[in-house]
């Protein structure tokens, strides 16, 4: 039955289920009585939806609470074991795969390194190597936790670069900085037959998955819009809003901040990433005469640089002198980041800018005050006065959490029903007749 605006009764039921599931997930446990005001549904609609969800095992009772002058009200919550999610971070130094229940409790984890001394950056992202890690790791985490693949709601994967959808191949990754030119990642995984056809893959930009995680569960909660910055070997960003579904990945690291400047790993000159990513930061320190630890990975080398620039007091309480070279490079990096933040402020006027990623969290609050000052000096006064710049709160592994909520968001949007293949659309009867006539 069609309703106003082209919506059907089925659409209305799905929307009602979505409203109840989302409120129980983010605000629960809640009683049936409390669900009415927060979802905007009538008591009858709430009762019908809850009865369906309980019967399907998606919702369970979670104790009771006293009511004013009446019987205690039963509290309801999402059943954590009614479905499972896998989140994958194809990161800069490793591939990380995690299995979660619906409460986002980590049940199993697998990591495989990508970076080695003998490999160039592009070599370490060899498509066959990355896909091989996924082929091994996805069955491994399911086996560790004893979860059947059929119980998965989906697999979310965060990747570097731009993700486009193709009718033939599904998600296709364009990762210029890692040498991926139209890699049909979803098709490669489907061909591996790791999972039943009923289990969908959700592949998206890693900065976007980080942004969604911070907006749902981290420092973005309570805002209408935010920009979340992923600061690792390179830099990326994502604009997120509070409607749970809208997020836009930005190739922020490839804004030009210096005409005819340093060569970026994307091939262009003067990109922000050529000055502000951890890889470029360490290169500039070495070029200026600094001494990064020989053979160390980027995380270890950045830790050493920060220790040199901001030395801790020794056992006698005396603070040794700072490494002037490291301090100067970090100060210049803070200015480039501040200028990059000003572009985000002037273009999007966000309520918050949140910094995440392993490098962003390592640099931490000591570095962030300087970035804030430069961002304010380069931005228009009105939007700059209305933005908070802070660190994300979900830690360095937040990309896997964000990747896992890609299938979760879709599950909610479908009213808590698993993905199904679209039924084959049949045309009008005259179409078949006339096609047969034309073929004679």
C-alpha cells in the first residue's frame, strides 16, 4: 500500500523498527513507556515493534525500574549476541582485523605487519599481500571466537584512498599514495569465498570510518557536525553529522599549502601531507640534521623525536636541553597543520575538529595548543571562535571500530533485518511478448 510521499506500509514499519533500535542502542536500557517520547511513536506502535524485536531475539529484558505509583516498568536493551561484526583497518604499518558482538565488545583480533625495512612504501601495499592477510585473518578471528560466519551482519573495511562503487566489481579502491589504481577489492574478496554470499562487505575510506566512530561513541557525541582528522603516516579527514548515516571523506592531505613545495607521495608538489604526515615529518627532521633511530618503524621514530624535542626530567629532577632541530621541525609542522585546520574551519564551519590516528594521539595535547593558535590566526574570526579543536577519545585502534559500524549502520537502516538479495524485477507482460516477436 502506497502512502503520501511514495512511502509504503513496509517502509513505515522499517522506519519504526529503526527508531526503536537506535534509541535502545544509544540510550538504553529503556522501558516501553520511555521509548514513546524519544522515538515519537505511539504507545501502540512501540508495543508492536518491541514485540517483534523480542520475538526475533534482537531485544531482551534488562531488569526493571520503579514507576510513579504504578507497577515497575521492564527495561529493554539490544541483545549483544544477536549478531556479530568484523572491522578491518588496512593501515600504514599493519592490517588489523577485529570481531565484535553488537555491544562492540572485542571477541577476537588478528594483526599482520605490512612495513619492513626492505620494502618501499608502495611495495608494502601489494594487493596480493593485503588480500592474503584478509583471506587468512577473517576466518581466523571467527575461529578464535567460535562464531559461525552465517551470524555476521557484515564486514567493514577501512582503506587509504577514494572508494567508488562499480556495478560489476562492487567497491573499487583508488589509492594513489599506495599505488592502488582501481583495485576491485570487494570482487577479490568475493572470489575468495571467505564468507557466505549473504554476508555483505562494506569498504570505505579509513578517515571516514574513524569519523563515524568518534561521532557515534567518542568525542563527537552531542555535536551536530564535526571534522575528524586521521593523522598517521599521512593525513586525511572526514566531515560527519549527527544523523548517523552521513559522512564524507576528504582528501584533505592533498590540499596545496605551498606552491612548488616538497614532493608529496601522491606525486604532486606542496601537499599538506608532504609537510604534516608522520612520514614527511620524520624525513624533514633527518634532512635538518636530526637522527631518527636507525631501522625503527615510524611509530618508534616519532616517539624518539618527541622525546628529543620535549625531554622529560631525569632521575635527579633536572630537565636536559631540548633538541633544537626536532623542536623547530615540530613547530613548523604545527603551523602547517594549523593552516590546514583553517581551511576546514572556513569551508565547513564545524562545531569540533577532532584529531585521531596513532601519530595525532602521540603528538597529543602538548602539540595541539600550538596547532590551535595557528588555526585561529589563519581562519576567519567568526567560525574560528565557534570551533573546538581537541583529541579523539577512542584510541589509536578506532578505525576498526568505525569499520565495524558500517554494517551496523546498515543493519539499523534496514530495521534490524539482515541484508537480502534484491528480488528479480519482472517487467510488464507485453514486454516479453514483443521481445519474442522481434526476435522471430
